[in-house]
C-alpha cells in the first residue's frame, strides 16, 4: 500500500507533521519566555514564580494556560456571521504552517527546496491580514471592526517597505531560493549580509514587528483602548488559534531575518540547525524585550513612521544597492 | 505504470481545482452577504493559483496569491467594512428575474469568446509541463512584451480614476 504513494507526498506529509509540532512547541516555549521576561522586566512575580517547588520558575504555567484554553467554552456571538466567524481562526493559522515547509533549518533539513521560497513566504504571510479582518468583521462587534480596520491600514502600509527591503537582498543574491541565500553567506559574522545591508536589517525588523502585530505596533488588538481588538469575541481554542498564529508568524519573521541577514544555518565550526535555532531565538528574545520595554505608538504615529520614514528609507536603500551592483 | 498513476492524479487535481473555482464563483454571485461573497472570490483566486501550480508555474501562482489574495481582496474588504453592508441591509433583498438573465449573459459572452479563442488557436504545449526560470520570465515580460505588460498596469489607474469620479458625483448629488 505504501509503495503506491509517490515519495514526494510522503515527504510533504511527514514534513507538515514535523512543522506543526515545531510550531506548537515553539508557541509553548515562547509563551513561557514571554511571561518570564514580562515578569522580570516589570518586576511582577506571578505566573513567573507560580507552582510547587518540584517545578521551579513556573515551568508548569504554559501547561495550565493550554489546559485552560482547551477547556473553555466556545460560542458564536449573537448576530455574528457564524460561517465566517469560525473560518477566520483557521485561515489565520493554516498559512503560517505552510510557510515553514520552505525554510532551510539546516544544510540537509528542509521539506521542500524551491526556487520561489521567499515569495511563497511573502504570499502566505499576507493572508493573515485577511483572516484578522474576517474575524473582526464577522463577530459584529464595534471593537472588532475598529481592530480589523486598523489591521488593514497597518498591514498594507508596512508591507511596502518590507517588500522593498527584501527586494534589495534579492538583487544582491539574484535568487529567491532561501537555501541558496543562506548558503551564499560565510560562516563568520562579517561575511553575513547584515554587514552589507545594515539599514535593510533595521527596516526589516521594524516592519516585521508591525506585520506580526507585536508591540509597539499592536494597535489591532490594543487592550487598553479596544478591549481586545479583532479577537474580542473569541474564546477558548478559537482565540488560541490566533494566538498560535501570532507566535508562528513571529518565528517565520525571525527565520527570514536569520536567513536573509544573519547567514541562516551557517556559523563558525560546523553549519547546522543549532546555529539557526540560536539565531532565531536571539531575534525572538529581542522582540519580546521590545514588547515589554516600549509603550504602544498612537495610530497616526504608526502610519507616519511608515509613510514618512520607512518607505523613503527603503527606496533609498534599494537605489543604493542598485547603484553598487551596477558599478 | 507509474506514469499512468501520475496522470490519474493530475486529472484528479485538475478537476479538484476546477471544482474549487466553480464553487467559489457561485458563492461569490449567489451569497446574500458581501463578506461571504468576498470569501467565495478568494476561494476562486486560490483555485486559479492552484491551476498555475499544476502547470508548473509556481512563481505566477504565488504572485496570484500575493497580489490578489494578499492585496486586492484586502482592499475590497476595507471597502466592504466602510459600506456597513450587513446581511440584513437594503441590498440583500431578492433582485428581479431579468437581472439574473442579464448577469448570466454578461458571464456567458466573455466565456464563449475566450473558449473559442483558446480552442481555435491552441498553442503547442508540452505533455508534461516544464518549469520556466524566473529570469527567463522576467526577460519575456520586460523585453519582448513590455508594452502589453505595462498596459495592464493602466487598468489599475483607470479603476482608481473611475472610483474617484464616482465618489465626486455622489457628493455632488448630496
């Protein structure tokens, strides 16, 4: 029976399972780190130190979180479009998983090596905006609708400098293949593309924070003004899907940054998944650190940063890259 | 024997995509709520992207998703949100029967025209599709076919100008 199935299908199936496990495990680790770092930075022990002495440092807290989310009642609010309401969390999480199948985790660890890997990730991460809008719109809630409107203006605006920055790297390397881009960089830090494109890295980092709705750009779900923004009405696992998707997109963004600017799986000594994981976790820790350090920007500030600063700088960066390549 | 298996699989995938496109299309035109209609449209766009994948053109398939699903649909959604078009709104009532006939004609005419054009001048094709390199594709668009390629972008300008004119006329009526 097994022989009847073509090998590429088996590879994709096993790869998808592995990727889903990776996404889930990462979410657990990141939730723990987020709470831990929040408690540390804000000096508020709580989930940060909870639990019996045999499980120190509150390491059971993510398990308690997970159990609570699974056990919670889920319901459709009155007047909501139930079909779209339940479709939105699924549309949010599914593309995030697809993104991981083209990421080269190590020299031999990649589900599909394709020439259009970078575009695949850009295309599928764009779908998340749509999912959040559907969620906000279908739940027939004022806060949800405002959150969705904010999410669109933010997502559409920040995608422009993001694509321009990616374009300048693609012009440098001449390929969309993520494996080739990582492979083209050397083992030592001064051989990575961050040295050639420091401005691009900073711009990409800011845009990635905005695209993943992280602080200081988490206006679509601003708790202090919009209750919870687009996911105000969601509870239990439906909310957990959005939550999982946010963390998955954070990891995708960190992976892309590691591959484009920090040499991917390359590193001193032997190249491998350990370098890749180390790099993405350093980036993720910086993202969490930023979240608990900076206050949220106002919405006009958010759009001004993008249209008046990031887009001109990204265009400038692209022009300089082109000039250098042409010379 | 293995080739036969693959061919069957390819047919199944082809008809699966066509089914997605058709179901999405009907959902778009028949649904009472604008939000659901948009989801139907997105489904159709995904189906078309899948067909591009089947023809070994992953670059174009992903561009379809990036541009149409990621950007155009999102803008349409923004417009829907601004119109406050709930399922029970003014426009959700039944339309008169002749409108269905006009709509059917409007859909059928371009379908028949395109179908005859495709069947009459079928380009010679490979039995198994081959993937074209992105650089070749770029040369093709920006050297041999630069004029039609740039003309396509005029479409966006025209639609934008049309929207502005419509908005101005509505304001004048008020």
